[in-house]
């Protein structure tokens, strides 16, 4: 044998030298859940280690993350049921929970980058990402709401808008509304290839945002498709996206790789709630080592080609780096 791959695995120093991929805290975005009230911290049962915070308590949580070196956050609001309606009106109320939270975070942590979610579901009495008319999710009328929502978030201080709704033409519409109102510096991280996935379950629990009727298959992508992700990527790029995202991450590593190979834009991947919950649940049962599982998963997402990783593991990863 003149080729022995094990030679490059024989010591830690050599293994580290030939390591092809590594993780940096710069790559991470940490999602956060916000609720109304004061002095509230309510655990999300299906996501051990993750909680929903009132705006005041959230500042302490962000401070501890900033101390650990996390710089970018993706907050999501949990809207009280009585404020939800068919047109998600609360989503563009400048005094609503979300804009108030954005203003407070940017006041206390001006250096922090906020990527804010644009989609109707947390504010919709139907629990869908668009307006429901005769059991159909109507596209073009929804764009009007998404534009107003994005503008409200930009006015509150959002740095990057993250449309997660999967309506056609939303990136272009949001770009136009932002530019017309002077927010040319606010970026757009498009949820480009967002699949109709079972792995969003714990997130919908955390925000009480599950669809009241039906599913999201007429707007989110079919898990069987990957070429379709390239069509979405072309459109989002043409419409002005600054980042392209694949979501979920683990069951779609091939899609991350495809977009990385076919685009010059930064590629983000969302390691979603159900992917986090699976690792935590197995670890709680003693079936696998949570830390090793976390590192392997995060590395695999990076190896597949993601430049940016949204993950509920971000804080734990930061704590792991510290020790
Ligand atoms: C909703 C939205 C969802 C997630 C982010 N934005 C859920 C959905 O589409 O139903 C899921 C994130 C996660 O599971 O961690 N627009």
C-alpha cells in the first residue's frame, strides 16, 4: 500500500491541520422568542434550553449571548390570540410587540445585528403565511401586508429582513417598499428554499402559530424537489436578495450544496426547531451525546456549503467554545 489515509488521522495535531471545515461564531444567528408581559421567561417544552422572554427579560438573555460573542439574532414574536386577524393587521402596528422589542434591543445593543421575520402566520387568525380566501392562500394581496410589515420592522431598527412566507414576488416587493422609504441599507435574507416540513413543529408550539386549517403545501416547497430550489434562487437573486436561505438544514444538505455551487450570494441554512428537539430528546434519554451531536450537525451544515447558520444551538456552541 502506498496510500494510507490513516496517516493523516494519527494525531490530533495532524487531524486539526488537515481539517477542511471549521465553525466560527461569526457564522451564527441565534433565534429568540418574544412574548408580552413583564419579567417573563417561559420555557418551550419541546425545545429544552430555549425559552420565550418578555421584552425586559430578553435584554438579559441578549446580554449574556453578546458576552459569549454572539452578534446576530433572529427574534420572533408570539402574538396574543385576540390581536390576530385575517389580514395580520397587528404585523404593521408600530407599537406592536415586535417593533417595540426591536427598538428596545437596538437601544441597548446598537452593535447587534437583527434579522427580523416577515410572514403573516404569528399574526394571522388562520395561522397561515398569507391571506386566506375560500381556503386558498392568495398571493398578490398578501404582498401588500408583507411590504407594510417589512417597513414597520425597518422603521423600528431591523438590519436584515427575513421573509419566511414563500409568496411569489415577495423579495422584489419588499425591496421596492424599503427603497421607496429610504431603507436602501436594510438587507434581505430570503427564505429561498423553504420546504413544507414536519420539523417546524416545536416552533409552531413556541409561537402558537400552527395553521388552523390545512397545511402549507401550496406555498412551501415539496421535500421531493431540488431543481425547484434553483428556480427560487434565480428569482430571489433577480428580485434583490442579499442572502439565500435553505430551510430546514439537515434533510436538505444537498440543496445547500446546490445553491452554494450555483450562486455567488452568501448561503444561509436554518437548523430548525425540530432538528434541535430531536438531538435534545435523544440526549435526555441517554441515547446520544448532546454536545458531540450538536457539533457534528453544525459542522455538516457548514461542510455542505452554508456561510451562515441559524440555530437554536448557537448559545450552547458559544459556551462550548468558551470552555
Ligand atoms: C413561519 C416560520 C416558521 C419557521 C420560521 N418562520 C414555521 C412555519 O413555516 O410554519 C420555523 C422555524 C423553526 O422550526 O425553527 N413563517
